């Protein structure tokens, strides 16, 4: 009842979102037909700060008749609810936050935090991963973050700025301009990834030596660039691009079978897709 009931609604919703079906049963409505929501395959989490049974007697009695486990979340270990329960978790957080110890605040916050911890523990305990969570959240930015793969957004084929390391810097500069990604992916003669050249690398080369445009790009490229595979989540790719210390705007996408570039993922394409 009251604020405990509102906390219970939130906990039931969080459990459902992690693949553990749950429903909130209001004690008053339970006495007028909603007890049909409680079945023999369930477990009852009974939430009451005081631990009094008056308000929740109908639900607790139904659980006892069905022989299902009763888990009590209360602030008093010697309360009637704690004595009736199979397992009790005592949330003794002391007085509420207001000066008169009247307004449910510390107790309701602790209850919600416990509910979140239980949901997370159940999720991990069942061996589930982000991909499983994504199946329950297909819509909106969260769904995109959990389902969109690098292969869905990467530039490949004719859009891929691919050059060999012996090409002159001037030629590669034209490739960078034509492909409009700000980078060129450099390979060796066998097509394996050798490095990456950014427009910033070109500017720095020209500032150091004016005749660098006629020299091979292998002299100016960054070797061992950050890479990612096509099946990885875009969200993880963004994390790689925004690693502390040296943020970048592009990742080279390489085939799982070997270090051969198959695409480029640009941060702007991720942002255009509604991801950060």
C-alpha cells in the first residue's frame, strides 16, 4: 500500500524488463478478485516498512494457501510479516529523511535499490547478456543501441577509402577528399591492414616538409590503428572511439578471419543513427 506499493510497481516493471515476469498486486484490489493473478508457480515479494499484516493479509493468506514462497522486505525483523515469511530481508535504514520521520523517503529509496539489485542478480544469474536484454527493448534509442551492429553503419565497397602503402601522399589526399571520411585505410600488397592516414596526418606532414606530397604514404600513416569487427555492437564501437587519452572519429572494420579491412565506421554515422 502507499509508497511501498509505488516502489513495488517499479520493481515489478524492472523485473519484467530483465526477462523475469512479475506483476504488482494491489492489496485492496486483491481482496476483490485480483488474487487470481497469484498462481502456484509464483513467489510473493511482500513489501511493508512496518511489517504489519493488516493491509496485505489477503495476499499473504493466498500465498500460504497456494504453498508458494513468501519473501518479506520490511524494516523490522520481529514484525508479523517477517514472522510469516519464508525469507525476510530487513531494510533498517533508520529514520526517514524529513525532520519529523514521517515522509517515506529513505525507506522507499532503499526498497527500490534492493529491487534493482535483485533484478540485476537474476539477470546475470540466468547467464543473460546485453543481446538478451535487447530482445525485450526493440524500440527507441535503447533498442538501437542494443541491436545495431557495425556492419549496419560501416562504409564499405566503393565507399571504402582503400590505398596501398607505396602510393604517394598526394594521390592518397585525393582519395581522402573523394570518399569524404577524413581518412584513408592503408594495406600491404597482400591486402592486409597496414595502417591508417587521417587528414590531420597530411597537414602535419606538410607542415614538417613541403615536399612530402611525393613520398609514400607508409611514411606518414599511423600503424596498428584501432579496429573492430562487423558483428560488434555500434555502442561498443563508440566506446572504442571515445577511449580516454586519444579520441578518434573513425574505426577500421576488419574481417574476423584476418586483419583485412572491410569497412570504416565513422562517428558521425553513429550520431546520425541516434546513438552516442
